[in-house]
C-alpha cells in the first residue's frame, strides 16, 4: 500500500467496482483509503445506472469517516474540487457544475460522483472522470467529454493526486467554518440557475425554474410560485444544452 497525502492508496487492475472494493476499508476507525481501478466490470452511477468503465479513464473511491447528515457539504466540495483542479490544468476549460455534483465542460459531462453510506460512520465517495475517452453513446444520458478533448493531457494518476490535494484543502476550509465561501465558489460555477428545467425524480417528473440551492445542497424549484426542495434527481435543461 502506498499513500497520496494522508490517504492510504490502493491501485488495482480490473475489478467490479471501486465503491464495493472500498467497503472493506470502512471497519477500523480513523482510516482514509483511496481505491483506484484501471477498469471496472460493474461500475455504477447514480440512480442504479451503469457507469461505463473501460481502460484509460479514472475510477476511484475514497472511504473515510464523515457525518452523513452533512452530505450536502460533501456534494459541494467533491464537485468544486474537481472543477478547481481542471481550472489549474487549463484556465480556458471553464468547467461548470451541474446539480448535484456533475462537472461539465462546454455543456458536456466530464465526471460523475456517487456517494454511498459505508459501514458505521464511513462514507464511500466514488468518482469517475473521463480522462482519455468518452463512453459509447448508448451508455450516455448526457453528452460527454474528456480531459484530453479539453487540452488537459495529464495521466489518470496525476489528476488523482492533484484532486486529493485540492479535496483535502477544501475539507480543511470546511472545518475552518469557510462553508459560505466554498458555497460561493460552487454557485459561481453552477449552471442553469434562473432557467426552466426538468427534474426526473424517483417516481415523478417536475418542471419549473431552477431558483437556487439551499444550505444542504437541495435544489430549489419554482413551479408557478410554489417552491419545492429536491434532494435527488436528474436535471435536464429545457434549452437543450444538455439533453
Ligand atoms: C454518476 O452517475 O454520475 C456517478 C458515477 C460514479 C462512477 C464512479 S467510477 C468509481 C466509482 N465506482 C463505481 O462503481 N462508481 C463510482
């Protein structure tokens, strides 16, 4: 086992899913573990979808202790950290954040984050980033892009190291009561606020104007003057920017 910053780092070849593999590191207290795989045979996305996981892209999961009642903070800094690392590599890439935690470049999806409950106090935060390739169209709910398509020619591991550093910094800021500042950084990059959107939830589809995000990262939707708070769902922009 090696390390990235203060995280134990396990790098594997082909496995089923890094989120599943990371679960075994949620037993002893005070552990911080990253499991990375070269490819996954059963990579999964949010809401039970498949995450295409061929060689060449980055797939990893971070297992650590975190109070899930603050999951909104994690949703916020996990995606903000990705956008900030992309900006450091290529200031012209202009990544945007799509609620809840997707990173887009030119309205195309670059990455996805799946946060699951681990054992006890642990969370497992799995991240997939298109580094070199984009998955075949049949696997895509949204148009996709990759780092390489945006002139970021780092390796998957280089990106991972930069990400962990940024994530640690943002986690530190969160602990130093800098949530408002981080929230401002997230909102500065948010896409679609003020626009007409469609949100597909578990059992229903809602339409309205995306008016903002509350302090727990719930989406606020205005449907003819009635504001609803949405905790989970897929957002589609009605202007057709992202299918
Ligand atoms: C999404 O639907 O946008 C979230 C995708 C999360 C994919 C990552 S890849 C690494 C980790 N292992 C998994 O099986 N899923 C996550």
